[in-house]
């Protein structure tokens, strides 16, 4: 499998993302394009001006006990509400939210600060996910097909934390063009034992691989082409399915 970085100029609101991508990369049929959620949100104008936010007592409390400014904590609370979520955990450096965005049919998404951060954005702003990532991924895939003539699948990524592990990795928020999960149940291992539970998180695995190339600092690589991956394309387009709390191995712990 090849991971091919796409270097871009600094992205700004209103930029033509498809033109920027096609000017800086050569696509082939069967490529999977991993795109940073923050890059899409930036060009779509989803940055949040912190000076415009009215701060609540809850935001003041979270700022005092979990760090960050009251305005940033209020932006997180507002985004949590927009994504039909709730605060489920906190420590001295962070706040954990559980989100159920419109269109997510199975499970929820655990995200620090409702997906908001201040990396690679001007001072005084914060940014999270696109307003509707499913619409975004569908429009981008169609536009790339129109411009390049190539059949390219897409996934939108974001960094994430994991229970009891130091450091961030990545998840796929939404996918267009391939199944985000590969069901291994019913298949046999090397000794002929039938798999009964395993489902491979293909989209998350690809997101993590791409995130190694993208980085989280000043690399200016908001997109990565994944090539020679042997993953079949499909009609799937939407949020990557999650798991219901009562079926989650970590239920009751986090």
C-alpha cells in the first residue's frame, strides 16, 4: 500500500478545495483520498470566532478545572449540543464528549472537546468538523470525479484519543465509496477456527495510516492518497458506524 502526501498552500475560507487538490496531485482510478476534517471545515467557513461567544457558568467551571479559556469551553459546549451530545468525562487537561450527530445510525462518537481544536487556525478562533460531513464527502467525491474522470473513494479523518494510551491516533468520521468495516465473522484462521466476533475497522485503519503522513503540526499536508490498498469499492456513503454503549467493551469504565 502506498501513502502519497498532498502538500497544499495554507487553506482559507472560500478556497476551491478540489482545484487545490488536483493541482497538487495526480489521481488514479481506485485511489482512496483521506482528507482532514479541519481542512474541509476551514474552506467551508466553519471556524468559530471566540470573541462572539457568551460564556456560561458551566464553561467557567470547565475552564477552571480542565484548562483552556472559558470561551473555548463554551464553544465546546455549543458544539456538543449541536451534535446531540453530552460531556461524559474530564481531567485537568481535557474534556471528553459523547456525540450523536445527525445521520449517525449506529452508536456514538467519543471525542475530546466535541472535535474542536485550535491547531492550524488563526488566533481567536477554533474549528471542528464540517457542518455536515456526509454532504461534504459526497460533494467532494462527485467534484473530483467530474474534474479528473477518476473513480476515487474518500474518507474524512480526525485525530482522537484512546483509553489508557498516551498519544493521539486517528479515526474516520465519514466515508464515501467503500465499506468502512470488513466483517471477518464466519471466516477461518490458520488453524481452521471460525471467527465469531472480529470486524476489521478498515476506515479507521486507513485514517491512522494517513495521519502518520498528515501530522498535526505545520506539515501542510491536509490530504493523503492511499493507493494499492486492495479494498473493494462499494456504494457506502455516510458516517462510520459505531457501537451502542451496552455492547461496548469499555462501557462502565469511560
